[in-house]
């Protein structure tokens, strides 16, 4: 296994940290325990704890299972994560914005 860095050189949060924080926020907002959600999702409590703390990456399968357990659509989670990352990295916000064809903005404003 490769060593997993704890933070990128720029000080911006890592994707896994933001995903984990969002999952923890959703779980605690529902008043559910780590053990309950992990059991419902079919993952170990330790692994889910590491994911929530940003110490481990969640595979797409684990992410889907945890989101299902939380009744949280993956698209909703990923939009929230993207927004959090854009706030943490203002320069990235411009890259994340939808690209419009030339003249589209004028057409929308009319």
C-alpha cells in the first residue's frame, strides 16, 4: 500500500476529507450512530469512521452503500462536496462553473 498524504501542499482540503465531513454531517443530522449506519451499509464501523475523518478513501461501492443507508442521493452529496471544494479553492470555482456557448448569456438575458 502507498502512504496516504494527510493534506495537499496548498493547504486545500482533500476530496476524501470533504466527502467524509459531508457524510458525517448527514449521519449526525439524522441522529444515527456510526455503528448503525455502517451496519446498514454493510461496511465495518472502523472503515466508515476512517472515511468520515478523511483518513480513508471511500470506494464507489462503499459511497453508494453509505448514501443508501442515509437516504442521501449520491448526486446531492457530490453537489455539496463540489460546492465545499469550490469555496475552499476560489480559483477552482471558475473551472467548475458551466461553460456557455458564445452568445448564450445574451440570449438568456433577453
